[in-house]
């Protein structure tokens, strides 16, 4: 008997990309339908997930042009949210949601028509 190379069958999935637009985040949150806890953080609003590069080095205040992002929690008791920036994809399979960068999405998924 010889070993053979196999590839797992991929389960069908749905995906939605965060455009960075605050109002598009509402559509994304509705699609997620409570499977994750998502808080949109608008452009220029302070949040503990902001990067140092988004702060004025002279006084520590948030820069006006600091991009919007999503703060994503796995549940209401999650104490380590992730920051989701523009271009990030949410991929849903059987009620499980995976958050992937645009680069990971391009390598891993093929969009079906």
C-alpha cells in the first residue's frame, strides 16, 4: 500500500469585507448576527486599541485622521478584543466566524460566482 497526497474538502463559506466605512459596519454587524461582539470605532475617536502612530507625539492626543476600525470580541466576557482594520475579511462557516487579513483571504479562498 502506498501513501497518497490528499487535500481536505473546503466547507462552503460566506464572507464579508470591512470597507472602513462606519456606516457599512452596520451591515457587517447585522450579518454577523450576534456571533461576535463588534464595536465600530469612528475616524478620530479615542479607543484603547488605537496605535501609537495615531497619536500626536507632542501631546499624546489622537490625530484627527486616525482611521476607523472595529473592536471585535469573541463574547461578552472576552477581555482581549482584536482590532479589525479596513480590508479585513470575516469568513463564516457553520456559525463559526474567522477574521482574516486581505492577504490571507486572497491565499486561502476563491470567490464563487
